C-alpha cells in the first residue's frame, strides 16, 4: 500500500518539519494550507511527487473539496497529520467571542472535520493512521491562553474517543503535545527567561516534534496516546 499523507498546516512550523521528514522517508505528500503559494513552495522544495492544496480548515466545504482533489490527484489518503492552528492570546475578560470562535473552529472543529473526511477513505482501505498536533497548554493550562488551551484540551478528548471508535477498523489516532518549540507562534516569547524553567534548558526544534509524529504514524500497536514533547516542562507543574 502506497503511503499517501495529507498534512494540514504543512507549509510552516511543525507541519513543515513533518513534511520534510516524511518526504525523506518516502511518503507521497499533500501539503495543505490557507496560503496556496506557501504550500506550493513547500511542495516544490520537497521534490517530485508532492502536491499543494489550499484549504481553510474552519470551513467544512473547503475540507470536503480538498479531499476530493487530493484523492483524484494522489489516490486514497492513508495518513493524516493535523498541524493547522492559530492562537490569539489574551485574558478571557478581554477576549471577543469572534476570537474565541475562530480559535475553536480552526484548532478543534477543523481537526474533527479533516478526521471525519479522512476516516471514510481509511475504512475502505482497512487501515490508516492519524496524528493531531496539540499543545502542553491543553494539558496544563496557561494564564492568558484560556481559549487556546480549551481548543487544544478538546483535541485530547476527541483524539482518544476517535481512537476507540475506529480501532477495530485498523485505524490509529494519536496526538503530540509540544511545549516551547521554535516556530512563528513563539517568536514573541521571552526565550531567555522561559528556557530557565525548562529542565532541558532550551526550546525544542520543529524537527524534534516531527520525529515524534513519524513515530506515532508508523507504530502499529500504539493508539489513543498523547505524547508530550516539552523538554521536561510538565515535570514542574
């Protein structure tokens, strides 16, 4: 069976690192992002056989359309990585309802909808694997990130429940929960101060999260797990 993997949010950050690693491993990739130009650049740089698609995961119609496009161009999707996400940090009392909804739609509902679309094809193929990208904040909470935390905490319950639902179909669902990783989302953080609170003494690299994602995609007897990649940060909570 050919290894065709759809990576939502594959043009930047952790998703981009996952794409680079999986391309090296011989996967055929669909790089999906809201910005088609960025996705096309990523796919081109990965080499022949990888394609780019545009999709806003907060819109169900977009997701349904992109799965039709991917299956026409690449065949059935048997691996799925959900790395698309946004954060709009702020105290709850200062957060507008629209900002709450946009985070929940992209980070939680979007993942639910991509999983729903992918699982249909995986059942037909009698197997597949899904990895959702969460956050340590979804497990431990963080002041000023209550909405973002809620969206990522929701992913934990969703991923574990879906893993139970489809295990008998030989489809596995797992999740990674990164801590402080060098991405666009962390460029504004005070790294010198924060890394003193991390037992390993540094921020992680996207490639280090990608290794964990690949492990979960390829481990045939692992499902329903949340793998924390945070340099030991959770040990201090």
